[in-house]
């Protein structure tokens, strides 16, 4: 940590990226490099160039340059940083876009408008000036402030679901318009209602107990989603609007369905001093996942996307735990 006049140690102190109790020094360094790449990508949004507007390509080049520089400076990290820079470039760019850190306009990108929301002694920040960054978890910015807490506002800031999972499932059922249909035969998959979910979230046989669940049918990329239930030997379906299920948003309803039946696996976590390690046993919906990933580091930084195993600052975890618990997700230590 003392190489180059203690460069990484300086970054650690400045942005509150502290070493975990069970963390190796190389793992700590890797987290610092990951965050530095994110901050430099964010800084690139203000690069002044008369030749071309700031674009996604420009941001990715900055990540590639930073990664190459730090791998050269710290060769001991070669085994814990990605071999191919494009994977890290895509990860950071995708997270910034999906979490609203940057706006994507035709042929250019720009930082989002400044937005700050307090929650659980954390002030979540977006669109802030570079010299206003005081704390970093993953590639997300925050500061420490004891202020009024409002879960609705932090959910709105990141586009998270305002209702909890139980209410969401009840709303879906009350809005259902059922009709008998015998046409679902080929290219139809049914939501897996019980673990093990490591074998996939969909199965080729329906649940015939009368429980309401979800099916999807059609060719991949253009699948239609329905609620379904069995009444005797007849399947009844109710179509789901495309906006509710496209781009993996079906996972919100899937989580709500499993929560209603008591089979949604908990998010497991273990504390390690300055950081908390988490393991997801079922993927969160896209916006919740983007929020969590923005404020966390991949458990291993050599392959992406690293969705299931993350680590984040302990103080940020406490806030995010409260947000997700309020939505109806169970977080279990162990």
C-alpha cells in the first residue's frame, strides 16, 4: 500500500474505502482500483473536447486506460483484475446508465442532474461535482449525514418499487382477467415455485395445484407473459402487459409470487468489519439489482457480470438493507 507515495492508501482515506477484517491486502487493492476506474469514468463526463462530444466510447476508453495503468503499477493484482478490459468497461457503463448516473442522448452522454436523498444516516448522491465526492462504495457516491429518513424518496430516486412484494402480488391478482386457453403447448415455460433455483427460474411443466403463477410462451426475445392457474384440468390465463415484464422486469412479479408462497430465498450476508459480503440466492429485479450493484463491489473482479456475490461498505449496507426489507425482501445473516 506504500508504493507510489501511498497512492492507494490516500484514495482509501479520502473516499472511506477501508479494509475488511478478513480481507487480504490484494483484495482491498482490487476494490480500490475498481472504484478508481468508476470515478475516472465519471470524471470523463466533464472532459472538454472540441473534436467530439462525450460518448459511451469515450467513457469506456477512460476505464480501459485506467485499468491498464493500475495493472502496470500493481502487477500483483494481475490475477484479481479482468484480463479483458472490455468486460469492466461494459460493467461500469451499464451500471451508470441503468442506475441513472448518466443520461444517454443521441451520440453523447451527460451526467444526470444533481440529486441527493438521505436514508439511514447516508446521503445518497448522484450528479454531484467531482470535488464533492466524499465517500464511495463500489462506484456509487454518498456522504455521511444524520438527516430525516424517507424510504419513498430514496426509492423514487433510483426507480425502485414503492409497494412491497405482498401488495404487488395482490394487485396483480386483483387486476387479472381470466380466460380458459388450451393453446399453450410449444415454447412455453412455467415459473419455478420451489428451490433449487440454481437449476433455473423456469420449468417445462406447469403447477397444477390451483396456485396462481406465471408462464411465458413464444420464441426467446419476443415472449409473452401470463398469469396462469389450473381449474380442474383447464388452464386459465391472464395476459401481463409487456412494459411490466420486458427487459427482465418479470423478476419483480416473480419475486412477488415466490414471496407470497414463502419460497423466495433470503439474501444472505456476513459482516467483516468495514465491509459486508452478500450472496443473492435469487436475482433482484433490474432496478433493485442496479441500485445494489452501483453501491457494491463484485466479490471477484475477474469476470462480469458478477450479480450474485457482492460486497459493500457496512454503513451503506445498513441503508440498503432497510430499503430492500421495506420492499419485502428478506436479508439473513449467516
